[in-house]
C-alpha cells in the first residue's frame, strides 16, 4: 500500500499548485447593463456555472469581478457562444433572470440552458421548446402494451415562429418525436438564412465534433508477481516475487469533442512490455522445507481505456485525472530456476527447476491516472503521467497435474510514463 500512496502523494503535490493558481482566462467581453461593451479576459468554465455567473477582468493582472445575470446584459469568450441575460420561463409560468447560451442568432434565436432549449423571435421573449405527450388524453393500449402519443405542440411552436419562411419538411420530420440539438439548430439556421441572411450567426458551427491527439510514450512499470497453486513438480504457492521495474512503450490516442467539452476526453494507451522477474520462496512441511529461486521472463500487451478530465489549464500546463479499465494479454512467459529440499535429518536434495510456461493469459484491472500535459507549440505537447491499476488474472486451469505456473488472481501495477503528443 505504501508503494501506491507515496507516488500518489507526490503527484498530488505536483498538481496542487496548478489547480490553485492556474485558471484559464481567454480574450472576451461583457456587455454592461447600459449596453456598452467592455473587452478583457473571461474565465473559461464548463457546466452549470456558466449560467449562474461570469468571471471577468480587464487585464491579466487586474482583479477578477464576478457578474450575475442582473448585473450585465451578456458576456462571452471571443470565437465561442456568448451567454445572454434573459427572463427564462419556468414550468409554472414565472420568469427568472439567468444566463442562457446562444447557439444560433438572427431573426430567430436558439438558446440553451442546462440541456433545455428556448426560442426567441425578434426579442419578443423566450419560448420553451420541449416535447409534450398526450399521455393523459390520448393513451392507447395494444394488448398489454401501453403506447404514449407525442404531442405536436413543439411543432406548432416552430411553425408559428417560421410562418414567413417555412422550414423544409425534411428538417421538421427530424424533430417530430425527438429534440436533438443539431436538428433544432439546423431548423433555426435554415430559417435565419432564408428570412434575414445578413443577421444570421452560427456559434459552434466550426467547432469539430471529434479531435484526436496522437503520440508515443515510454516509461517504467513496477509490479510483483505471486503464484496461486502448487503442482506435482513445482511448489509455486506462496512464492511472492519482489517488485520488479521494467521498461514499457506504446502509443497514446486521446479523443476529444470540442463541441461538447474541452475537458472530458477518452484516452487509449496500447503498450508493450518485456519483463524480467526474480525471487525466492520457502515452503515448510512437517519433515522437510522446500526452498526455490525463480526467474521469470514475460512479454505483455496492455490496453488501458480511460475517461480523462482536465482539471484546469493556464495555457501551457494542464493537469488531469483519469479512470478506466485495463485489459492485459500475456504473450509469453517462461519460468526457470533452482529448487532444493532440506530434510530435518540433514539430507539435502537440490537441482534445476524444469522450465515451464506461465499458464495465465488474460487479466482485467481498474485503473486510475494523474498527469500533466505541457504544451510545446500549438501542435505539439508533452505528457507526464502516473497510473495505478488493480485487477484480477483469469486462470483457465488450476489442476495440480498441470505443470504450468498460474499467477495469483489479484495483482497491482504502477506506471510512470512520458509521452510526446502531436495533433
């Protein structure tokens, strides 16, 4: 356990200064309550915090001011969707002033707020766009199966706002029974380009759905092997080898969806390791004691798949955490060594252990990672990562007549790697 805690504490200590001081401020603006625009720097954030307030400062060294919906008309980061202060209708009909994100702007504007959609035409107030059902009035039964009809109220709302330039049927059909943001966005964009093309602005249109970072890495892998049973010719049970450090290398694939989130990504790290383990054991019996020295050479392929979250960024350094599952496949494993039996009467028998194979092939493990990404240029980065895994080997045969060596089910490993990434 200490071997796990010490590296974790070291990495946490490394990341803490980044988290406490590194806040991403990007060129942006606020629109004052009187209508004047002030340029400066806006804190980049994701999630519900954006709808509650905006953090703004005029220069890099200036104090940060937090603005709420009642303080300003809008705020935003240049090149990204702005947040407007609007009276948002609640389900009970009341209006609450809050920030909403602009997805499409023009004669008809599409807003989103915490996964809810709103339409507004020519600043005449927000209309909540959502699916309704006729469950209470038009419920049908087919045998024992209950079916619920979707109301057309959302279609009536869209049609009423686009009477002067009707939306093509092929676009309306996509929102007949579901409201996916890309489909609604396409409808509003089509209408604006038809009714008032010079005023149409599409935010996030140029942001890609998928961006991939590719790289190569190398580093060290530390683990201790332990056997889980005895055979007729080998006494493996209880033979716990000390931790062995081995070289690993592989590739990094980090998949990001900028349109959804810059902080969440999926990271895959296929890797190869050629390992050497050595150790000994003692197996006491009533009239004798067996001692053994073993040497194990293994080749392993591993595939960690992690969900990665970037904690924060100061433009150059981006600490992150990750969690996922690792699948291991042992390509080959050979066991050799010596073994001796010491009887209580002083008789000694010793000799070389017959060379055998590792019978365990697969393992699955939970894995967690802490790391820091350092930007070198716009297209090149370096990555330092510590990763811990804990899992189980999947053994196919534990019979004593099988002379192969089977590894203990539970195992853990520690990785420290450095990678070079390019887009």
